[in-house]
C-alpha cells in the first residue's frame, strides 16, 4: 500500500517563536497562570492522601491533611528532587518518601530525621500554592500568589445559593483528561458547527452565528440553533416555555460557559497540562425539566434521577464523541501542522487571538521580571517587535491585537 507522506511533517509542531500563523501560535500557547484553575474533584482526594496535579508542565503535589484541608506544594523534595506525591501526609505536613524530610503546608522544611549533627533542619523552603475548594472542585492559583486574593472565581449562584428561595438547580458534573491542546477543546465547545458529530444525540442541530463580540478577554457569541432536540431529551425540555432556538456562549478567559433561555447552562474549567494534554471539569446545571407530554415541572428528586440517567446515556457519551474528535484533531495537527489553516467560524479566530495574547502577555511579564525585556520576538509578518514590559498587556487590560495575529488564512 502506498503511503501519503507528501503532506506530513517530519518534525514536531512549531514553538510559539517558530509559529507562522495564528493556529500554530495558539497550539503552542499555555494559559496565564494568574487565574484560579480547577485541578481535581475534591472527592477524589481523601484526608491523608497526596496526588500529583500538573499546571502547564509544572508538577504540583496536592495533599489533604487529616483535618480535610487541601494544600499544594511544588512536587519535588529540596533534598534530591524526589516527587513528594509519592510521600506521605502526616498531620498538616507532607513527608518525603526517601529520607523523610518533612514540609509544612507553607513549604518550609520543618524536620529532617537525620540531621548529621545539626541542631535543627536546614533552612530551606519549597514553593506553596494558594488553594481553595468550590463547587466540589479544588482550585489552585499557579501564578503570583499576591494576586490570588484579587482574582475571583466564577460565581454560580444557581447551584450554591439561588435567588428567590429557589432550590439549587439540578447538576451533572463530568471530569476527564483529553489528549489535546486546551485551545482545541475551547474551539470545540464554542463552535456549534460540529452538530454533525452529535447527530445521534442532537444537543443542538445547526449553528448560525448571530452575534460575536470580544469584550476585554471575553469572547461572547450567540448562535441560532435548536437546543435539546434529541429523541428523549426533547421530551423533558419545555420547548414551549423556553427559547431553545438560541444559545449564548462565552469564552470567559480562561473558562467557558453557555446559557440557553436562563434555564440550561454549563461551565467548563480547563486545566492546561501541556501542549497535548488538558483536563476538563464540566458543570452542567438545569433549572427544571418537565413531565414528558405534560406542561408540568418534574419534582426535584425525580429530576435528579433523570439527570443521573441523562449523564450516563447522553451527556457523557456526547462528551466522548467530542473527545474522540479533538484527540484526532491533535493527532492530525501533530502530523500536518504546516497545512494552511482553514477556519470558517470567525468565533474560533477571536478566541484563539485572546488565548495567544494572554499567553504572550504572561511571557512578556516574565521576561521583564527576569531582566530579559529587551528581547525581540519576530512577528508573523516578518518584522521584529519589541516585547518589552511596557507593551505587555495586563490581565485586566483589553490590549489591541498585535498586527501579527491578524494574519490567519481563512477560507471563505
Ligand atoms: S530526597 Fe527527599 S528526603 Fe531525600
Ligand atoms: Fe460537542
């Protein structure tokens, strides 16, 4: 059998500096660490356990002390760089498995079993990270700890404290790791033109983009689409009362959400692990379902039971389809990254621009901190651009797009 090698790349995909178009840039970009990132479901780490989580190639030991509190330290012992995630939790401390050096939750070395005639342990510390638990998820702040208290987590009052004495909405939570870049996942969940992939479940059936607007770091979009038209799901959605012909979505950097008629919503929190791996935490939440064939709301306990079934029979299988598709896209990109990007949805390009701009802003700030701010980076149009601190957009700024980013080929 003859093999088509003519369009394959022998080398790995380009780095950010080597990238020659927006798609290559975004697939090489990380995410700004100065945000809170969901790193694990709280229920997966029991008191006394330690696990490794990774934020953009940076291994972190996440552990839970006996009192139930979560703590996070760099996943390396200061002694010989052994991973602390193979160690043990003792009280509120983490003990390295090799020689038993013990760290408190601030990362300070507090005990060495064998001090070689020292009266006290060496004065060393490893990095600790701010951690909090919300919505059943453990959140970690991988960036500048001083910014952690300023940066808010998304509010989801519908599932914590609904208005008007309403009961918390019904939720479905799904978490999994996907062998694809985080931008492919954000593209996937925000670009409804892949209704074909879900033709069996029909969560949405067409994608006319009627509104697209980037405000600061957030890309808002509205599609005209028929939501919840599956054979079974459509019976539980009150299509008469709700406007299920429109869906609003937003890439609210670094998170993503959707809203249908203020009653069907989701949030997606991504954890970027590396260029080809992303962990995803979805929370889907629903205000009410109706009794099939009747205009009556399902009682909450029944709705919870229906959601359990819906998760197993529709939501998780549907997300599996997305996962297969984006993992195939990653494989395709690894082989054919030099192919001309053909993008038909303008929303995808806007989201990719935000991702690249935020990542470049982070790199520029790091370079300024390290005194390398005079470095020049070659832009996509071949000109050198000064990426010094003065030009770095801050995380709250809505910086003008670098001209280089506007250079993506688009099919029309
Ligand atoms: S490597 Fe951790 S105590 Fe020696
Ligand atoms: Fe999908």
